């Protein structure tokens, strides 16, 4: 991937840039927000931006807000010491795709970079019909069928299934579901995810020859065709 790292601390800038280059990425560096914004404004120049929040010239939050206002959809990973819940929420609402707090392990940074690199450019896919094995979900008509049989879902069940199918073959955590389906950036301390997944399983899997919604113990859920 072609990556731009926008970071004003020279040691962190070198550490991140050199490490990513060793993994085979093409890495450019910028030490201030104004220069970083100028370089990132070309939406086709980079596959990923790694942005500090506290930058001279233009701060990271304003930088990403400006890019999104200009319809630049390049994925953004915030890398910052600002680790409070309100800070993380502000970063994601400004248009960030992921948020990693310093100090950090480079292995985690590399894994997040890899995950963002797999994500369709500009967010989720615009494909109208999602398919997993014999299950189909039409995002426009909001019709769900399995093996030719219509399945009636409540609105939240449809959103949950859509989210799982958009991430088919990937582990989806409870936190991801709370944010992606319920738009909650905190844990409400209830079993709302578990109860909805259970009801969805009863409609999508019960009475069919194989299960599609799987529990990944200690991690979350995954929708995939059974092996």
C-alpha cells in the first residue's frame, strides 16, 4: 500500500514509517498538518493515512474533517495520545476509520493497517445484493431469502444481518456490532447483541441444512458457509 504518515514527533514518525516500509509498504512522511493536508488532498495518491491528532499548522481532527468535506475517502487511522472516550468518538465522527492510542505495539498497528487495506475504498461496498451460500439480502428492496424461501426480519435484525454479510468471513466483535448496528460507542451493559443474534439465528439458520451464523469463542461472530 501507499501510505502517508502525518506525525510531528520525529522519533514516532521514523519508527512507524521505517516499520511499515520493512513490511513492503511505500511510505511518505509529513511533519505538520498543513503539509499533510495538502498532500492527502489528492484522493488517489494514497491508500491509507496515519494521522496524529496534535499537529502543528492544522490539527489532525481538522485535517480529516477537511478531507471528508472535500469528498476524499482515503481511509484514516488516528495514532495519538488522546485516548479518552470522547476523543475517540470525536475522531471517528470526523471521518476516521480506526483509532490507536499511544503508546502502542507495532504489531497491533501493522494488523490495523492490514485490516484497513482490505476494506473497500470509500467505506462499505455499494453492492445491492449480498450473498453468503444460499442466503441473499437485497439492500434496496430489503428482501431476505434463503434457499428461495422469504425470511421476515424486524428492522434491527435486518441491519444486523446486513452488517454481518458486509463482513462475511470476518470475525465481528460485540463492540463492532454495537457501533455498526446500534450506533453505540459504549457498552450499555445488556445482552442486546446476544439476544438479537439469537433471534436472527432462529430465522436464518433454523430449518435449513447448515448453519451460517457462527460464534467465534472469545471473539465475536462470523457469517460464512459451513465447511
